[in-house]
C-alpha cells in the first residue's frame, strides 16, 4: 500500500509539473522574468549556456530539497515529490532541449506524427520573439491544431 501511495504521489507530481511548466512559461518567463527567458527566443549569443537555463537550476534545487528533506515518519512525500519533479525535468530536457532545439544532435530524424506536432507547436511559439502574445503550452499537452494528418 505504501508503494502504491508513493507511486501515486510521484505520477501526480509529474503531471502537476506539466501545469507548472505551462504556468511558469506563460506568466513568469513571458512575464516578470522575461529578462532571463529572452535569450532563449533571441539567439544573439554564442554560448551553449543561456540565462533561461536558470529555470532548470531552480527546479533542480526544488527537487533536491524535497528529496533531502524527506523523512520516513514525518515527510515521506518529500521523496516521491522530489523524484517526480526530477523525472519531469529529465523528460522536459529530453523533449525541449535535445529533441526540439537540438542542443545535442540526436533524435533528428524522428518522424512520428506526435513528435512532428510538438516541433510544429514549438516553432510557432518561437516565431513570436517578443514578451507578449506568444502561445504557451507544456511538453505533453499541445493544442490539437498542430497535429496535421498529411
């Protein structure tokens, strides 16, 4: 029973992180912390590192904090929450930074309809290089209009 609860908290955290990614992107990255996210839309730098990467660092610290603060008797949920955030971070990095932005040159020839839709949606988001009016979405939940059947 405890393993089932652990897994439910882990999966729930992973799914909540999809909402957090959307919310953070729309209201924080394209809001009051645009100064950190701006270099992700304007490639005027030659560095592999972007100020935008500080958002990854923030969520990594949150994840590690939950894992380290976990206690079997008083805060057992710290571990599944921390690992749920970590799992989402790994998935997000794989999809967004490796698959979409090709920071590492792998997954270039993926030809699946869902993968194409995710790339198309992200490309549409990046067409807007300004702070406002850019459509924001998560990694898993992408508007259906981007999935063409042709």
